[in-house]
């Protein structure tokens, strides 16, 4: 699957506007500059996974909202999981990814 960064930028901008935030406000919330925020929305810059995660957190949604255009809304459990992942080092993240991959395979 190839990501369409133009669509990702549009989805981020749409969610930002829906919440009544400026690029500068969102940038502050996600700890990125307004110019970088603008570049992401115009598909001039490709955001890292970390930046996508921070934007999703700041915009109170899930990364898949931006990446594939679908949101999995729930009672906030994804936010709790994201907070747990945020504090992990690379080795711990790798282990968490392996576990989640295994879990998804088991649920099929």
C-alpha cells in the first residue's frame, strides 16, 4: 500500500479546521513549527510516524484517520495505549510491535 501524502495533508487540515485550530496552534500542541505544519498539509514534507502520532494525539483522533481516512472511535482506550507507547524506548517499542502483530494474527 502506497501512502498518498497529499490526502494525508488534506485529512490533517480538515480535522484541524473542524476543531477550529490554526496551524500555529496545532503546531504548538504537536511540538512542530507552523511552517512544518503548513508543509505537511500541502504535501511538501513527509511527516514521520512520530509526527503523525503527535498530530493524532493533538487532534484527538487516531493515526489511521490521516493515513487511510478511517477513524476507529472508542472510549479513549487508544489514547491510553498511545501514552504507554510514548514512554517506551526503541527496544520496548519493537517488543510491543511484535506482540501486537502476534495478537492480530491470533484474532484472525
